[in-house]
């Protein structure tokens, strides 16, 4: 495991992109930064009993957020609609919760 200070914003961004590819079971090379959740990226199923891809993305967002970021998500001040949004969000949350971001992104 890398020390927290050994990682660049680009590495967090790239690892976040890999996380999305893993969640959706697609090659990372096939992801476009402008791909939209519920657009180009679709959940494989909807169930009350089992988590789908969108649930996992949502859990990631909650798991790395601090109190202030949670408020921004709930109020709509921060919206994560695209691959790029997710990657940028992870980079922003790394500033306040590096340990959480490391865990979620699988560093």
C-alpha cells in the first residue's frame, strides 16, 4: 500500500476511472470521460435486494465524503453524472479523506 503522500491527482483520477470500469465490468480503455451514468453506462438490473452498479457508485460517493461534501451532494450543489465527474469528485474528496478514497479506489 502506498503512503498517502505518494499519490498524485492524476493517479487518483486514473484509479477512479479503473474503479468505474471494474464496477461496470468493462475495459477501462472503453470508458470516455463524458460517458454518463444512466446514459452510456447502464445498470445491469434493478432490484430491491441486490446492489447494482449505480448503487455501488452511490456508496463510493457517500463513503469518501466528509460532512460538507455530503451536504453538497444532498443539496445538488455537487452532481456526479459522468465518468469525469466521479474522477474529479474522488480527487476533491482525497483532500479531506485520503484514507477513505484509498480504500474505495483500492490502492
